[in-house]
C-alpha cells in the first residue's frame, strides 16, 4: 500500500465556485451512487467547501456592518 502524501483539492476561486461545487457534491452524496471508499473523502471536501463559504459570508457581513455604522473602508477578501 502506497503512503505517499497527497495534497487536497485546491481552494475554490470564489464563493460562487465553492457553492456550485458544494451543491454538486451534495447531489452526488444524496444520490447514493458513490462508492463507499469515496464517501469520507467527499464528505471532507464538502466540509472544507462549507467552511470556505462561511468564512467569505462572515467577511462580507463584517463589511456590511462597517458600512451600516458609517465607517466606510475598502474591503479586500482574505486570500490564503
């Protein structure tokens, strides 16, 4: 059995890309057609995509709160 370290999938390019991939992944998981061996890795990818989306939404929510308070600042997304 090979134990080579492998890198996980790349981070999504945008919130929209992450959301689209997450929706496709959920559809595949719900279909029941995925081999058991792939379920865990796909679930982990889904969790990572969900965390990415939540982080982006929280960043935008923080910017909206600043705007609502009249503290206008330029928003730059955090990129890993």
